[in-house]
C-alpha cells in the first residue's frame, strides 16, 4: 500500500480549466435555458462543440441541437 502512495501523488493532475468552463456553459443551458449567454462563453473561451460533447453527458441531444443551431444562425453576428 505504501508503494502506491508516491505513484498516486506523481500521477495527480489538477482539473483541466476547460472543464470548469464547460460545466458553466452546460449549467446555463440546463438550469436557466440561457443559450445566448452560453454561446457568449463558448466564443470568449474559443470552445468547440466537440469539446462540450466529449466532456459532458449532462446535455441532452435536444439541448445540444438547439445550441448548435443557434450558434450557426448567429455565426455572422
């Protein structure tokens, strides 16, 4: 057991900051249904939709499609 402790400590990594941003984006969508503010966070942090999909299972397909649709329609703005 003692041999495992140094190995665990050496493999410890802080949480990736992008995960916190994605959590905030998903929370805005799930709790407040504020897609516009979520899109602003995505643009400010240069997040890709694939990052949101690969790092979260909380966003439903309907919510994801609506987010993608709004991002596409707002792309020129």
